C-alpha cells in the first residue's frame, strides 16, 4: 500500500493560498482576519513581528515610539507581548500617536507601558484628522503607568476625534494629569471594566456626548473621580473610591447614573450642575474612616428637572441630599439617608420631595 502524502502545507509555503485554505476549513475563523503585529522587547530594544508570518516588520530600535509609528495603520491588530515569567515593561520615551481603526491590546498583568522619567507628555494619543465618520479604536488589556512622581505633566490615554470605540479591561494609573481624557470631538465610546488609579488632578474627563461607562474602578484622584462635561452619558455599576472634590461631577445634562458604589470620599458623592438627569440606585457611604460631606448635591441655578430616587446615602457630615438655591423643579423621592448630619435640605422652589427616609 502506498503511503499517503499530505496535500498541505505546500513547500515552500504560499501564505496566501495556505490562509485561504485554513479559512475555508474553519468557516472563516481559522486565523486572524486583519493584519496583526506583535511588539516585543529584545534586550533593551524593541521590534515588531508580523503576526501571520513571523518576519520582522520594524526594528530593532531603542525607541518604542519609532517602532510603533513606523508601521501602525488602520485595520491592524497590534499586541504587546507579555513577559514569560513576570511583567514586561515597555518604556514610553515620548508620546505615541495611534491612528484610528487599530485594535491595540496586551495580556493583562504581563505587559506594562511606563512613562520614562521627566517626559512630561501624554502617553498614548489616539487621533483621527480625516474628517470621515469612521473614527473608532479598540483598546483591550493595556497597562499604563504614568510615573507621576517623576513628571510635571502628562495624561495616560487621550482621545481626539474618536467615536464609537471600545476601551476595555485596561489598567491606567499614576498619570500626572488625567488617566483618560476624551476631548470634545470624541463621544459615543464605551469604557468597560477598566481600573483607573491615581492622578494629581481628576481621574477621568469626558468632554463629548453619549459615552457609556460600565463596571469601572475609579480611585485615588486629587480632584474629581469622573467629570462629564457634555450630555447623555450612561454611568452604571462603577466603583468610585477616595476623591476629595466629588466622585462624579456632572456640569451637563440628560445623564442616567445608577447602580454605582461610592466610598471613602471626603467631598461630594455626586454633584450635578445640569438638568434632566436621572440619579437612581446608587450607594454612597462611609468607608475606612472617610465620610462624604454631601451625598448628592444639586447645585445652584442650573440643576433643574432632575430625578433623584432610590439612593442609599450613609454617614454624610453635612447633608444626605442638598438642593441649592435656584435648583428648582426636581423630584427627590424614595431615598434613604442614614447617620447624616442632615437628611435632605431643600433651598430651591417647586421641588417634589416625598417618601424619603432619614435615619439618625
């Protein structure tokens, strides 16, 4: 009986034919469909490897910025290779500019981008200047260390003209300015399951419309935890910890904020200076010896037509809910304030305050 000869792979390998064959056998799932690259550290230098064929696409070079920007283009998947037995550190010596349409990722806990001493610049800037409507990015599993003790300025992730994008599973910490800053031309983005830890200013600033935040841990700022300057954000199931000014600040309108846990703050839990917002089912409480001054604050003049309901507010040193002069025509209902110096204080007019429970 003659031996069987395998018809693949051909020798030498024709990768166009081979990839097509694998795709046919796997129903289109046999390989990465888009161009993929792996950035890896070799000694003190960096290089980029073609994910499909294993050849060097760029480098070696001592500059991570030079390596990245030499080949990065829309439509690519780019991954930072993690360490085999520990954290691999990639040193950011200057701002890395990332084009739209890139899926940039790493294996969480195995690869870290750390800003070098005295760079005093932003780490990653994702920008689109094309003017078209397809302005997306996908960041997944990145670990950024802003090294703020050795900087005078610098943000972690900056979005410019970026919309309808995914920033998920990222760990961004210790940036001198914001850990994440989405400029006013960016909006409609999803921030899911990120850890944002430590900042000399506010932790996260969103200046566009229609963002969604779900399941993020936002902690250790020196001002606001989360500030949203534009409208129609959805903020659900986030944990905010240790912010001296306000955990969430909304100088804007039409937001839905619910199911968040706010702890160990010394300022305000949620501060509103806008209209037509819904704040519901949030937990704002004392933790670790730190107590909020005010649980929910509706600021003067612009805080109108808001609904504040079903919140559990504990241990405020001043007011559970404070409604300022000029904050009119709001509905405050079915909240529990417990062990607060005052339960609900209403200095506005036309507010419906009913069915709340204050427990001394």
